């Protein structure tokens, strides 16, 4: 009996922490990390402030957790696009579109993840997130160079450049999301030209 | 006489503040913003800690001032390269090389300016710095599109993408600065292909 009870407590804790993170991400989706406060998370999750502190040391840890959860999802979507059917050029084009479309579907969240000035702990996680993206893009660039679809180039450098290009160029359009289809097409073409894809 | 004395005091203050900023930048060149402390700045400038606080409210203000001074210089160098002789393709190529060469000549400082996790106040200045760069590059891209040197494209989006590409792709090489000439050439070619320059 004792074991089963402990199990239940553990499950409830996992569920409660997940609920807090969900409430926290909802705040970031609406107003960026600037809207994330322990008080607002407690209200959003329908618990007391003390309960939030039972799971997180403070706002910075909560922000870092929200960042990691959200970016893990974004990276997974891009990874899936890059492992889809077709040659390297097709997969790179689709991944670029997936990145941009997802950003436009939650512009405040995308801005918060990419560029919002925030605690250094989130900046540290951001550098890691960009490295993870770069590793994914390096594989597809190397693949395209090997098959002759792309120009000869240093795949690692080009991959980092693509990640930087995508992140930086989406920021302006995210602040004023009109003509999203044109922005996405322009970004795709930039990336295709940048790797020297035959289009 | 009173007026002349006030003038002298003012001059001395300007000189002292400039000396403190010089000492602060020297620390950042050697160890990034992480090496910047009020104590170390005071020691470097040969003054007491209290004197530093007479000019700066604290470390964050000092870091932001160092950031602004250093990036103003970097932006001026790139602006000069972009206003040099030759067509848009030549000027963009030279500007890319100037950016990268300057970064390699002070790799710790470049890393600190571009990506070191640091106080949000510096992040705010970073966003402004990238906007300033983007505006410079937008002019040369628009110029190249107008003369037919570059492919038709949205100059604002491409300019932001170039700035992001340059910043992100230099980070890895800055951490391990070998074969800098190859890195610079690779970055230049990436940017040239990205705008669809005839090379």
C-alpha cells in the first residue's frame, strides 16, 4: 500500500508541475517572458504562489524550463521536416517553411524564444538551442554537397549561417505579421540561394 | 575664473570616465563580460571603487556602455566598407570580410558582443545594434537588386538574414580561431550566393 501511495503522489506531482509549465507557457505565448511572473502562473494554474515555489526556485528557472520545453518541440518539428522524403534541397526548403510557419502561428512565443531580452540563464539555453539546430542543418547541407545538389561549401559554417539567417530575418515580420506567405517564400529562396541549390 | 575652473573639472570628468570605459573594455577583450567587475575596472584604471560608482550605477550600466562604444566602432568599420568603391557585390564582399577580420582580431570581444549570455540591458542594446547593421546591409542589397547584380529579393529580409548569418556562423570559429582565412572566404561566398550575386 505504501508503495502505491508514493506512486500516486509522484504522479500528482508530475501532473502539477506540468500544469504550472502549461500556465507559464500560456503567459509567454501572450506577452513574452516579460509577462511571466510567479503570481500570474499561480493564478493561471489555480494554485497558491507557494505551490509554484515548491517546483521552481523562481522566475528565472521557470523561464528556462518554458524555453526548453517550447524549443524541444520546435526542434522536433524541424528535425521531422529535414528527415522527410526528397533530396537535400527539398528537405531544406520544407524545413525552412516549417520553421517560419510555426513562428507565425505563435509570433509572441517565437519572438520570446529567439530574441526577447531576458535572464542570462535563458541566453545560455538559447545558445544550446541554436547549436542543436545547426547540427540538424549541417547534416542536410553536407548531404546536398555530397549529391551535388548544393555548391561545395563548409557544411558546419553554412548550417550556422542558415540558422542565424532564419532567426534574425523572421524577427521584423513577427513584430508585424502581414504577408506571411511572401515572407516565408523570401526566406526559403534566400536559404536556397545561400547553399547554391539548383532551383 | 570660475567659468574656466568649471570647464577644467568637466574635462577631467570626461577624461576619467573615458579611462574607466577603456579599462572596462580591456577586461571584456580578455575575458568577456564575465570578467567585468567594478573592482577590476577600478584596479585597471588605478582609482578607487567609489570613483567608478560616481560614473556608473553598477556593472550592468558599465557593460551596456562598453557594448555601445565597441559596437559603434564595429558598425562604423562596416559602414565604411559598404560605402567604398565598386559595385554592390564588391562592397558587400568587402564588408563581410571586414566584419569577420575584425572579429578574429579580437575574438573574445567579438563573442562578448555577439552572443555572451549577459544582463538583459545588453540584450536590448544588441537588438538595436543588429537593426543598425541590417539597415546598412539593406541599402547595399537594394542597390544590387536595382543594378541587376543581385537576384530580385526583399532587401530588408535579406539584409536581416545576412546579419544573422554573419553573427551566428562566426561564433564557432571565434571559439577556435584556426584557418581564419578559410572561414572568412566561406562566409563571403555564403553571403554572395545568398543574395544571388554573379561571381
